[in-house]
């Protein structure tokens, strides 16, 4: 069974600085999708960035980028020029690319709470 | 309304009450999900519906009863709950089983449930 591990329960970053959140996963599949979700204190979970395992190029969305290391099964999130609004819980998630009853299901890590200091 | 909506946003109920949570998605998706999020615990997937058919029930107690009348609406009927059922209940939807689709899930704002 696939698992997702976020080894940093909490992280802190100074405003305008860069922070990297770690995520590792375990799978025997070769094709899959990876996601980072953000859950601010208002509780609305929103998608930050996504990556398909077959795409070697790391995904980038404005100040958010990932470092996808397929062989190492690592999918870290880098936030550049951190802003106060980036403070939130960040969840890493995995989804199989195969077909079947559980094809749409996401497997989540336990999350990393990010604080941004002014 | 856009995205995924949930009502009510907050609910306080006694252990003998019966209440229902409602989720509606306006994204044209074909899969819907219920999650339970408790403090200091990972997200727990409760139920999955694909094309209105329940495809997953993760050993959820029978006091939680889901209903999916169509691909846009999802309900969670609650009865005789316990205080430990107090949590944030999140609904999500996705476009499942679509070739080439990332299939990411879009979440609603959640219902904060307190069981007295």
C-alpha cells in the first residue's frame, strides 16, 4: 500500500525568505500524481501545485515550486519570498494513475504547519 | 455558487439528535468524497462515490450514513453520534477515471461538528 510521510510537523520561516517542506512517499507504481494542498486557518483546503510522475520537469506555480526526485521518492515544496498569507497547514498527497475502484482516492500525509514571522 | 459548497458550516448536536450535512459541487465532477479531520490526526477518508455509486466505505460506524442522489450532491446523515465524532467534516469532488486527468480533488470549506 502507498504511504505518504511528512517528517516536519511544524516549520517556521521569516517573511520574504524561502522555506522547503519535505514529503516522501512509498509506492511500487511507475506512474502516479503528486499534490501539495494548503489549508489556512479558515479551513478551506486548496490545491497549491501538482506533478505527474512521468514528467521530469519540476512543476512551478508562481512562488511555489517542487523538487521531484522520483528515484528517491521525494516531493518537496519550496515557497519563495514567503508571505504572511502562506501560513497554513500543508499536506502532501499521492494518487495512483491506474484504474480501479480506488483510482480517484488521495493518500495524504499528516501535514506540516507553516508559520510565517513578520 | 462556484466550486464545492457545504452546509451548515457549524453544527452543534446532542447525542440523540439526527442531522444531515450537505455538500454540493458545481464543477461537473463525477466523484465525491467525505473526509473527517480531527485535531492532530491525519485526514481520514470516510466514503467515496463514483458516478453516484459508493465505491469505498472505510469501516465507518453505521451512525454515519452517506447518500449521493446525483453526481452534484452528497449528504452525510448523522444519528446517535458520540462526543469523539466532533471534528471538521470535509467534502471533496474530482473528475475521476478521466484519461490524462490529474484527478485532483477540490474541497469544500467543511462543517465544524460538535457533539455534546
